[in-house]
């Protein structure tokens, strides 16, 4: 055993101990994503035009344009970071558990609140929609007069009506009306020069018909903003009514003292009045209170009172303490996901992982005997090391995109586990075998050459290292690009994939080697036993089949992709799921017997929808304290001239297996495709840039001809997978994007192993022709190619058989991709490489 082996064992113990700490106790430490435990998610975007307008409004007239633009540019640079922090602070104030907030491209902000109830969802949305622009404005001395005239004349701003109560007349918003434009509202009521119209919030005891407002005319420009707000708190006034107290920092205290001094009775800006002026406290364009300044206030405190109850006072306090949003937010999409679907998916994926894991271990122990036992122990270690490796992976990936850890900024917290993340774990188990197979196959070759067991094993590790390193590094490059361009679920998958690669490389190249060094005697003469799938003297003439296979592959690609394009033009919903196309979301309340579970009837609901012609129906359940809701998404908005909600309602109420369940139609909402369209662009960019990155890396490690062969093989893998996947009836959704991009990384692995062997043989054998030598290398690595693909396909097959929904589609896509890439390394990458060099030996081989 080497003298420094104890250091490696110590590192292993430290990593294992850290992993155990990270997941103990599992129920608290393992955080499930929105798709697994349900909850609420939404996508927002800062309104940059509103931000520019707000900043311009803060400058007095006559300010140089250059100064204004410089301030705007500075604000734009930090706006997105500020918005993420404000959103996080606001959601944290609700006490929700582990919100996931990530930034996307073009100012997109993705927020997930796993496990959120309907009440928490409503509170979170209200908090997020509040911009929290706090400012103080002077109230016009004619405000009361003009307000009374407006109400008496019956004039109301658009979207509002007048209600006549015993205590007086007020404005209230019309039900289900769109929000009125702020600039339009400010011009209402013919304000005096220098003033604008705003609504002043009122509270009338006993009235429950909605928010009430009075007209109020305030200064166009604020006297002071909330930039210097230090803290907001709730308290009760002398009459027991809730109020919000405001405390300012040193600069704010000074400004507030100057304002109150100016507008107090006989103040410098109020010389002719024995009464103080009113100063309006404005939040998001609404006047919450307008107290009269009676004297100079030096303590840096102000109070908002009289306009709200206890709950609203608490929300207002939280919003103010979280800080102001740099600009209003535009809601681009939101959804409430059922936890029932997550529980079903977890159970199916867990079952698939267990079965796939057992299948791989059984295969390795039977095929490689003693060495297989060591490899199986290594696989167990991969699973145990995944938590700490996931933390490492998320920390490294945070360099490529903000909020990469998806853990609220804590680097020692596990990333959120999503459905594609579970699929990534399963895929990791299959890929982890690859390194072991490479090492064991090279060990077998060394034993054939007469080396004893121990030197043969050490030589196997040495000779397999470059192929393992290059193959895994190209997959990591793809995962990094996938993470940089992806969001949400796809990022979760890429973190798991990188974590799995780190864990598998460490166990295969370090830990299992340590085990062999400790258990195999250097003097052992008996070779390590293992089965053989391919005989060592096999010589299949692969080069003679190249042209035939290329013709078949091109034919399949053309036919399947043309069919996909035709189907997509005729009906996009046949090819793309609702994530990409948009469609409808139909909601029902559900009543059923206690013995019937939502999990049991999901399949029946899908069957009823399919029978009615809604083939892509995606049902999800959600619960509140009082009711159970069913939400069904589909790309269809109508079917044979009937609204899709009518078709689905008829199908559900008439289905024989659903007679014990009562569905009451609630409403139908449109599902936007904006996010899906951006995801398609992101996926295209990810494939493009990952391909270019791999082209550059393989060129540097080998030569351009080798890189060209690998990239053409990848292009072949992508197009043939797309064509076959679509032709057999699957739809493309966000999860399938992850699968396609994974194939890009995984597919190059086989090719690099083959090319690494070609490079090695070229330097060793100077006489054999390039084509003949390539054919020999294909035969030498054939056993490894089949074995690694077989073990990966075993795990994917388990997922394909035992899972449902999106995860099954992912497995189907991966199954096709892995199968196709197994052939492409031989029949596409190799002939392209030979064609580039015109069957002549590359320069690096000639120079030896």
C-alpha cells in the first residue's frame, strides 16, 4: 500500500461524514422541489420602463439629461439583484419553508414556494405584487375642497365606482377590472399645477365590500422617499387601532426634521398659516395617511394609521422592512401544483432506482466476480457521497449563474431535489459503472499480456484514466452550459448530474483503487477472474458497414423529422406540450368518498380525457382546508367546435369508473406560452454552445478531425432521437429538454473512449493503415461499449417501466438517445474522422 494512502482514506471519511450530516435528519434536510411536494410557483419580470420613468420623476425639472441617464444606467445594473433580495426577504417574512428563488435570462425571476397552501399563496402574491415605493408628498391646500366636489358630482376614475355609506361617499374598485394606468389616474380630477390625483385609503368599521378610498391631491414630486427607512413596526394607537411606525436612519432623520420644520405652523415654507400642512405618506401610489404636521419632528419617526386592520398592518410592516422593489413586477406565469402527483412520482422513481441499482450490482458481481464486488461497493459509495457532492456542484455552478444553490444563499444546504434530479440520480448509477468497466477491461488486457494481477490492476487504472477524464469532463461541460441556460427543473437535473460525475470519478479512480491496493497482494500470480462478452480475437469488419449504416441513419432522420415537422405545422400540440404551446387550464371542485384517494383516480381521469379526444390531458390535484380541486392542463382550447371545458366536463361526469366522484366546474384559464418559447430558445443555445465547447475541447485533446467526428455523431444522436421520440407519440416539454441536452453530453462519452484508444494505438503501431487500425480499436473497445450502454439502459429501462407522466417521457427519450449513441460512435464518428484524414494517419501519429 502506498505511504500516502491514509490521507485518501481520511478524505473519504470526511466526505462521508459531511454527507451524513447534510441529510440528517432526512425529513428536515432533504428539500423536495415544487414538482414533488406541490406548492406555488410564479415567474416575474421587472418593468424596466417603469423603473426609468420612476427615476426620471425624482429629478427636478431642468436637470441635465446626462445626469439622469447616468442614474438610470446605475439603477438598471443592480435592479435584478435588488429584486431577488427583496422577494426573498418578503417571502421569508411569511414563515414559508425553503422558498427557491432563481434568476433567469432577460431579467426573469423564478420563485417556487414548495408546500405552500392556498392562504400562503395569496399572501405571497400580495407581498410580491407590492412594489413598496414609499414617499412623502405635500397635500394640496385645496385637496379637501376638490375631493368633495368630485364625489358630489359623481365623477370617478376609470375602474372605480362611488359607494354612498352612512359615513360619507367613497371610491371602490369595480369587481374583476383591470388595473388603471398610474399616469392616467394621476391626471384625473383636473389637479392644480404641480399636484397629482391619488387615492387615499379609508377604513370604515363594519364595511366588508372591498377597499375604500377618498380623492387626494398631492405634490407631483416627493419631499422624501423611503430610501432612508431603517425599520417599520406595528403598534396600537391610544384608541387600540393598529398603526405602523416608521424609523429613519441618520440621513433620513435629518431630512424628516427639515420637512416637518418647513411645513409646521409658521414654518419657513408655510409662513402665512397658523396651521401645519398635511404630508401624505404614499405607498405604491396609494395614500395611506395624511397627517397634519403640528411641529418639527427631530426623532426621525413617523406613523401610518387609520387605514387598515391588524393583518394588513403586519403585511405592510413586512413589505416595508423587506425594502422597496426597484420597479413594478410583471407576472408572466403562475401555477399551483398538486402534491399528490409528487408523492406518486416519488414512489415510482424510488422503485425504479432501487430496481435499477439492484440490477446493476447483480450484473457487475456476476460478470466481474471479485472486481465486481468492489465496483458494487463503489456504487453504494456514490449514493452516499451524492449529498456532499451536490453541495460542491451547486457551489461551483453558482459561479456561472446567480442563486445556483437554490438554497437561499447557504452553501452548506442541499439543493432542492426535483423530478429530473431523481432521474439524474438514476442516470448517475448507470454512468458510474462506465469508469469501472473501462478499468476492468484494461486490466483484463494487461492480464492477457502476461502481467500478474496486482500490476495488471494498477496498469488498468493508469491506461483508463485519460478516457475516463476526457469523457466525464465533456459531460460536465454540457451540464454547466445546461445549467447556465436552463432554469428550475433543468438546473436541478444538471446539479445532480455534475454531483454524480464527481462522486463516481472519486470512487472509481481513488476509492476502489485503494481497496484493491489493500486487498490484492502484489505477489499474487492468479489472475482476476471475469466473464467475457466479446472474445479477444474478434475482428468484425465494421468499416465495410459504414456506408450502409450512414444511409440507413440519414433515411431515418429525414423521414422521422419530416413527419415531425408536418405534424407540428398541422397541429403544434401533437409535438409540443402545453409548456411550449400554451393552452387551457380547467378547474373543478371534487367531492368523493373517504375511501377514494386522489392517487387512485388520476389514471381514470386521464383515460376519460383521452376517450374524449384530449390526448395530452395533465390532471393535478390541490387541496385547501375545506375543498379538493382538480386542475387539468391541455394544449387544446376547443375540440370539434366545442369549448374544451365542455368536452372535459362531459367526459368526467359520464365516465363509468368516476361515478362515485362529483366534479363541479369552476373556471377555465388560458396558459401562456411565453416561458416555454424562451425555454426552446435556451435549449437551442445550450445545444449550440455545448457543441462548440466540446468541439474546442476535443480538438485540443486530440485533433480537429477527431472533434469533427464526435460532433457529427452528436448531431446525428440529437436529430434521430428527436425524430423517433416524436414519431412514436411523445410530446416535447421542459423535462424532455433536459433529456435531449443530457444525450449531448452522454453521447460523446463512447466516442471519446474509442478515439482515446485510436490515439494510443496510432502512437504504438506505425505500420497498420489508419482505417484498419480504427477497425481494430472498435473491436477492442466493443465489449466496453456494449457493457456500459447495457448498464445505463438497465437503469433507464427500470424508470421507463415503473414511472409515469413526465418522468416516463424523460426515460423514453434517454433510452432512445443512449441506444442511438452506442451505434453512432462506431458508425458515424469513426467514418467521419477517417474521411477528414482521407484514411491517412493524422500528423501527431506521423511525428512520433
